[in-house]
């Protein structure tokens, strides 16, 4: 089984919106030093939806070169077209990705395939590569993946072997999925900044794909839990829960960048427009909560 | 005022999903021969959401080279990121686009900016080019653009001067928009295969951006109407309305491709997966309705 913490690396921009590869490399070094089990890039918290294709390629190559096999890297390669998603996945594999992660196909508010279209999509991607595929089950796709459909994808398609669930009722869904899918499911993970991690671990999650804000802490929570030290895991998680709650409900993807800027890891916390910046009061609230615990993200770059 | 018919050219693929540029050029020649006022490429009916960036570039260059100024070409350049959308628009302009068309920014089911984000988005794109911008107001974006917001965009941003409305209540929205925006609105257009064209012309639409199925007919409808020959325009529109209805409600973007294949214009009618093919019975129903009127799309390639 895959287990532990696989945070989503933010994509770093300068104030004018251009890629900042120097900050990007520091994000990666911070994550490796935070003792993560792997790193996921080009996901939604990486603002993948704000990138051009050539920027995706440049980021993948830059990050994989810089990681240099210190930890496994999961590259998110979602696209509506099965052909384009397969090509993206093949390129990520060639550059050294350990896994790829894909949402089911979607576009905008109205364009979605039917169930058979979803199955054929993952089959096309799987046929193009020889590394594991993570299904990302997230609200942004607007596609409902039932536990039965997820189990079918895992059982019918060889390389589909991990699932990141981050929807309403994640714990219940993971529990149902684990029962239905059996051993071919090698990584029942959650996501969403770890906001449901307590219930998800109890439901059988072996790993989490949170933001890159406190990956050191969330990694310890998962490892303690899997060692049977549930009380210690719970206490540690509770200690950081108000910060996680504030990230999840008030800040979204901007939280990690704000604390990385505050901690001197990255040069700019700008997201690409039209994603708006944090309101200064929201940002101040986040920093205040973080300082109470002084996590690695505030200390590493100093 | 801009007026007439500006159909959306389908993107042509072979049976394996690769671009078929030979068929693509024949689509363009058909449209020019259909006496269109302009051609729009890379829109949703062009399956823009199923293309990689390098394919968008190749298609834009190939089509603009092939059109060779015979008609103006509108290139759709939507992207969530204002920076990427501006870069796409600049490239389209450099290749010879007469206008660009953009939906407001969106991603998936959940990611949308607020009103100020929408305004800033169009401003960033406008600052990058010196050709007119068409705002595309379509359900796929999942963004609600009120007549007041559309009027504000048109009045505040110099190059924003046309709007393609294709939402529930298009006629009423066009009427409200025309009253609010005044002369800076140089092209109140509708879309959606022309399914609401009758009411939209009465509401003040001066042009339509339908599919490429019967652009010769819809062009004549608009021109007759604008010449004050409303009864003749209505009679001609009614003659084709069952076909338009069947396209709009039963077939979507696959209708044009099916009839272009049937008429020998293109080699394959395949859409890119996961967009499913037409059911054979649906396709047969479409072809039967088209044959009753024997439109140019069935005759041009023979």
C-alpha cells in the first residue's frame, strides 16, 4: 500500500504573473525537508487551470530535474480529451513522474461524458503509460464518481490503483470504496487540505494529499495513526485543526503561498488573475493562527 | 455595425483523433462558398476544449493561411488565466485574426472569479491586442453576465464591441443590452445554432454565429430581415426550423460534422473522445431532415 503525505506543490509566479522557477525549486526543497512521502504537481492547488501547455512542460521538467529522485513525484495531467490526457501522461512519465493523477473528463459548467466515456478515458490514459494512475475525485470536475464506478475502474484497468477522494462525505465514500475494490486499490487517499483527515483515517485512508502548508505535521499524523498510535495522531491533528480549518474555509490555495512568502520560501505569493488575492484581514488571520504553532513553513526559509 | 452570419467551423479529426488538416481546409472553402460574412474558429462547436495548445496554434495558422483574407476570421481564445488568454489573443492577431472571442474566465464546476475579476480579465486581453473582442455569453462558462455588466464591459473597454448571447432568454437579454450599451455595441449577435434567431432578430440582433451546417440559409435569413423583408426571412427560416431544432436538441456539435461527411466535405465525422458519437438512429433522423431541403452542405462536396 502507498501511504503517508503527498502534498500539492503550489506553482510560483512573480508579481507580473510569470513563472518563478527559483521560488519553485525552493518549494520543492522545503517539501523534501518536510519529510514528505511524495510530491504532487500541476494539481488544482497548483493553479493548473491557469497554465499554458508549454508552462506545464517547463514546470514538470524543472521540478523533476530538481527533485532528482529524492522523493516520488505525482504529475496531474487532467484534460477533457483522452488523447491529450494520454499524451500529457506519457510526457510526464518520460520526464520521470512516478505516477500521474487525473480527474474524470469535464469542461466548464455543462460538458461531461457518460459513465462509459469515463471508463474509456482512463483506459486510453492507462494504455499510454506504465506507471500508476491516481483517480482524483474532486468537486471541481462536476462528475459524480460512485464507489461502484471507482471500484470498477480500479479492478478493470491495471494501472488505476490509487484514488484521491475529496468530496462531501469523503470518509463514507472511502469506506465503501475500500470494501468494494479490494486489494487492487493500493492507495485510498483523501485531500482537501486534510480537513477530513481524522474521519478518513478511521475509514481506512492510508495517505493524504493536502496542500503544502504543513506537510510535516500531516505526515506525522498519518504515520502515528498507521503505527496504531491513534491518540497521539489525534492530539497532533487537533493542535493544527484551527489552522487547517482557516485554510480550507477562508483561504483556499492562497494559504500555502501566503505562509511560504511569510516564511521566506518564495518571492511572491501572487496567484494568477482572475484568482483574487487574499483580503489583508484574512491573510492576517491566517498568519496569526500559523504563528501560534510556528510550523516548518514559517521557519525553513529563515 | 457588424452583421450577417459568422458560423463556427468544426475542427476535423481522423478516426484516430488526429487533426485532419485537409478536411479542415475543405470546411473553410465550403464556408467561403456559402457566402458567409466571417468564420469563427476554435469555439466550443470546434471542440476547443479537446485541443492541446500546439494544436490550437497549428489550426489557427493553417486556417488563416488558407482563408487568405477571403473573409474575416474570429479566433476564440478563451482561457481561465487572463495572461494566457491575452497571449493566445496576441498570437491569433499576429496570425491574421480579424477579431477574438472569449467567454468570461471559468474552470470546471466550481472555479469562477467575481465581477471585478471578469472586468479585469477582458481589460488584460484588450490591452494585448488592437482588434475587436467578442464577449461570448454561453452556458458552458457557468458565469452569469447581466445586461448591465455586459454594457459596462462594452462601454469601459475600447475593443470590447461585440457580444454573442446564447443563454436562456437570449432575445430579452439582447434587447436589454442594446438599450443599455448604446452605439459602442457594434455587434449584438446570437448563437446556439440559430435556434432563437427569429426572436433575436426582432430584438435587434444584427448577426448570428450558428454552426456551420446551413450558413448559406441563415445568412440569407439575416440579410432579408435587415433589408426589411421580414416575411420572406421568416418563411425561409421556418422552412429549415425542424432541421435546426433537431440539430440543437438532438445532436449538438456532431450534426455539422455528420452532414459534412454525408456531403463529402470531410473525411471523418469523429469527435474527440470522450465526446460520444451520434446514435445511428439520431444520425439517420438528421440526414433525413436535411435531405428534405437538400442544403449546400450536402451538395458542395459532390
